[in-house]
C-alpha cells in the first residue's frame, strides 16, 4: 500500500476541499486523514491530506494535480510516506538531545534516517559510533567559520540531507547559511529568551525566582532564535528547585520538544503561514 501526503495553502474560497477530495478519488486514492485551517487574519486556507493510493505513483499524482492547483492559486507538494527523511544532527557538547534522537530513530519511534552527526567538538564521537552513525568533526573558530559552513553544506549535499537538526549546537549560523537551509533546519533552545541571555540561563532564572521552565523548537532563520515556532513545552517550578534541578528539568523539556518538532516535520505535518506555523498533529 502506497501512502502519500498532500500539503497546500491558497486563498480561502469555497470548493477547495471538494475539489481536492474529488481529484484524489479519481486518481485512485482513499483519504485516511484530512485536516484544514482557514486563517482569518491572512485569508489563507491550509490543508493536509493523507491518502492510501495502491498502484499510483508520486509523479502521477503531481502531474495530474497541476491544473487544479493553478485554478485555486495553490502552493502545494506531495510527499511519499514510505520515504523517510534523512537527518543531519548538529551538536556541540551537550548530549541529551542527540542521545534522545538517536534512540528514537534506532527504536523505530521516529520515522527518519540519521545521515550523520556534525560537531564542532570531538566529545560525542563515541555516542554516535555506539549507534552506528558517522561522526564528522568540523571545528569552528571566528577565522575558519566560512570554511566550516562550506564543509557543512558539502555534507548536506553528499549525504542527501533533507533536514538539519541543531540539537544544542552552540554556534550561530551565518545569514547566508540560514538562507540556504530555509525551511529545512530546526533548532532547540530554552524558552527564557530573550530575558536570560548568555551563559547559565537557568541560574539567572533561579535568581529571578521563575515559576516556569520551558523549551522552544523552531525553524532556523537569520533572526537569531526567532524563527517560526513549531513546538513549546513548559514545566512549573518553585522556590524549592535549585539551579541544577532547573537545568535537569530543562533538558527533559528540550528532548521532548525537539523530538516532537522533528517528528511532525518528518511526517509532513507543518505548513508555514505568514511567519508562523500551522501544525496538523
């Protein structure tokens, strides 16, 4: 059984759902899940449809959909659910998000393939090797940053990478690199930003007596830590939690939040809408 996902957005108007459903039916597809959202602020209509289509090729679906898409001025794409996206994970020294993603993929919980791990430090090579994943040490300094980013882009091409995941990669990507990875790079960070910047944010938060600890996963853009948000998670804390406990809670939230974001991207559940995301979970 072949399963496909269609994602689209277009100006909101009557007849879109009927037209899409009729096309998939005529093409030999059986819709198993359909979600849609009309955004009143932008006047856009966004839709995700999953269909089983035995004997139907992805190319055939794409070729036949063109006239309908033109009629409704759609931005659209079909994806084959049998094809798992290839992920390149970037990390520095914190291993919690990397370890979580490697386990989820290896256990079959996350529908993706790990194409490799890139790090600006050699510390986590053993963890990658334990999971049978190639590790690429790409050091970064202010003087070598252009060469390091060129190496990263070369790996993206060589390894046929669909998604780059910054799993606590503690380097700022250049505007040019962000542009080249637009829509296919996800970052994770604590949700204290912009209040507590720099080193030891959890200690800063402890000093201010915060009552919530959180994490944010978002698409990478040139606006540092301000790309379209995919997922967020929080946990309530109080005066009894010491800074090290806040760090531990925050790492758990980062693992969970990043895993959800990567899963939803891998399952083609996310559409961009005027700088925001619509996630059909």
